[in-house]
C-alpha cells in the first residue's frame, strides 16, 4: 500500500476507533468470570485473555519502533501472557490506547511518508518498509484479533456491540 494512501487524519481516526473498540471489548470481557476469559476456546492465542494480551503486546511492539515505547520483554510466542491479571491488562490497554491517540495527534505527514527500519524477531532479520504501510498493518492486526475476541465473546453470551466504523459516533 503506498504511504500516500495513509494520512495523519486516517491514523487519528483509526487510533480513536481502536480505543473505542477496546473499551467495548474489555467491558464485555469484564462481564465474564475469570475462568471464562481464560478458557481455551481454540483461538490462535487460546483464550479471550490470551488474545487480548497478544493484541496489546503487538501494539507495544510496533509503537516501540514508531515512538520509542518500552518494548515488551516477552517473545512473540509468549505474548498471550503479557499480563496475567485482567485488571492490570485492562489498565495497560487503556494507557496504551491513550498514548496511541496522543501520538496520532502529533503525527506529521513527513514522518508518515518515511521508511521504518527494525529487527523483526518473527522474521529473524532486519526489515524495512514504508511507515504508512506498517501503520495500516498495525491497525489491521488490531481489527483482526479484536474480531476474533468479538466472536469468542459472542459465543460466551456477551454482546460487545457494533464494530463497523461508519456506525460509530464521530471519534474525534
């Protein structure tokens, strides 16, 4: 995806969307008991808790590259255990969403048009790609795993609400 397709306004919208969807997903997950959140439901990261932990891990990993956030200490394969306690996970998620929205508000088109270089533990090598493309990936990764959690929550009898961007009230 060409970097020109991704603008600072798009990033701000997606950061706000991400934060709102996380509030809804975490509220629904919070209505479940601990055992239900941790039950292995056959998802790639096992449980609702594991998938939410991995999602926060991924956001922190990308933002450590983009904005100098503290890099997660767990390797990818252990990212489902980023936080063992749901209350701590919920607080960390809210703090990350606030920081991501703040960062998006400061984002400039020149930075967005540049190239990002990093070491990928998943690929085992140095990588480089346009930042706009990588931000599209980060937001896609969020949506992908939140969609998985949405299904798991629905199967557990919880309704996280609408997830369609166009159905949400204005996010800015």
